[in-house]
C-alpha cells in the first residue's frame, strides 16, 4: 500500500458515531469524544441509521470526518465517498469501537489504525495521511484490504451465523454467550466445503481455468497500482503449490460463487472484475515513531 507522510489538514473534526458503536461500548465512545474534543474543534453527529450516516458525511463541509465505529462503519464511509467521487479529496480518520469478536475491528488494525480507543483518538489528532490503493469492482463496490473467494458453502455458513452480514446480531450473540453456559458444539447445518471451479484472469492472462478445482482465491492491493493474486488449487494428498500473479485488473468467473470483500460477503455472481485504483483514498494513521497526542 502506498503511503504519503503528510499531516492532517484540518483541526475541525466531524465525529460520525455509528449506532452500533454506541450500543456496543458507550464508555469507549465517551472517551473518544473527550480526547478529540480536547485537541480540536469537533462537531458530533449521532446517526440512527445508514441514511443519516450518509447525510452527515455529505454535509461535512470543510470538517475532517472521523468515523467512530467498527469495520463496517469505515467501509460504509469509504463506499459512500467513492460513489460520490469525493474519496480522493477527503482524508478519513477512524476510532475503532465495536465488538472485537467476529473480526469487527480486524480491518482497522490491518490498515494501521490503533485498535485502542485513546491511541486511535490521538492518531486522529497527530497522525499522518496514508494514501492507499483501492480495489473497485464492476458494480462500483470497494475492497479496502483483502478480497477472498472461499468455497461456496463456507461463505453461506458465515452469513447464516450472523457475521459478517448482521453486526447487530453479532453483538447479541456475544452478549448471550457471555451469560449462557457453554454447550457442546452441534454438528454444522451446512455441508463441508468443497472445491470451486473458477476461471481467474490477471490483466487478461489466465492464471487458472475451470478444469482445475481451487480451494481459495485471495486478492489484495499491494501498492503502486497493482494487486497480488493467490490461487490455492484443490489437491489430493500432498498440498499443491499456490499460483501467484500481480496485475491491475482481476476477473473471476465460473459457476455461481460468493466472495468476501473485507467484512462483507456478497454474491452469488457468475463473473466479477476488480480494478486497482492507485492512491485512491487516504486514512489517518499514527506518525511513525511519534508519541501521539499533542498538548492542547
């Protein structure tokens, strides 16, 4: 991922606090507001749903938006700004707040945002802008970190168990499990995953065709306008070596398949193309070697 060490450009912040974050950890939300308000002029928005969340971002004016929430809240913000073609000129900041289980904060950490509330808030105030590539598909969907194509049944199982598609259900499951004694695990209701038959092309060159079953495909934007593609062939006996390539355009086709883009499972589709947009978006991360919070 490309990185440009430029300081944050605005001391006026717009705190968009996702409702899931307020329900999951109100104390962390309060701490984030206190730290940010002590170091900058802040306006706080408490949207009750996606429409209000979007409206707050659209009306941000010159304020730098700070998403207080989990990975899905960050994805929602990036997706909205991308669709409006405002992403390149808007530096996003984030304070991760949510339920850690189920990967609700893993994307933020992978992108370089501290997962601790105070450290993340200080990075918002004193961090640098990190410019990163973006994977954009042919339906205008975005991938911030990693795209994964697991066997069909594995993706279905994730959806049926509430994560990642239903953050409110994941929160409820976490609370219930903390109160109810553990019971012996039940047999899964979904069949054991099997190999998929997919055609994977990188910049028009075939990496794997339908006649070779695959166990998994992963794609990640590595910087400099290219994506790293890895295909793991299905094997019997000894493990087959993965097939790797790098390129700007990746097309996957075949029988109906689902894919996981960051925290979201989508599909089924029969064909999808992802293109790397170089340096398409910026996120505030801690200054390398910096101490974090400046003195007000």
